[in-house]
C-alpha cells in the first residue's frame, strides 16, 4: 500500500519553478501517457494518480501560467 500522493502533489503545484521542472522532466513521456522516471511501476496506483494530476485542467493552466502563456 502506497502513501497518498495528494499532499506531495499539492506542494509541487504551490511552487511554479518546481512544477515546471517536474513537468519538463516528464513532458516527453506524458505524450505517451507515461511518466519519465523508472521509479514508477505502471501498475502502481500512484502512477495513475500522477498522470491524472498532470492531465487535470488546474495543473494544465498552472503550467501554461508558469511559461507565461494564457
């Protein structure tokens, strides 16, 4: 059983530079619905949670805002 990731994801989204860094590390893999770190097993519930978090409108907007795009 894994730890709930929401508290960690909330910390990431509260820091634009950390969010952009995390996104940049995963952006190429996210296009294939994957994460860019071998740490994650695709069968892990956390894996799906992070993918869903990246796909959420709120995070998408925060990423655009971080790059100065609207």
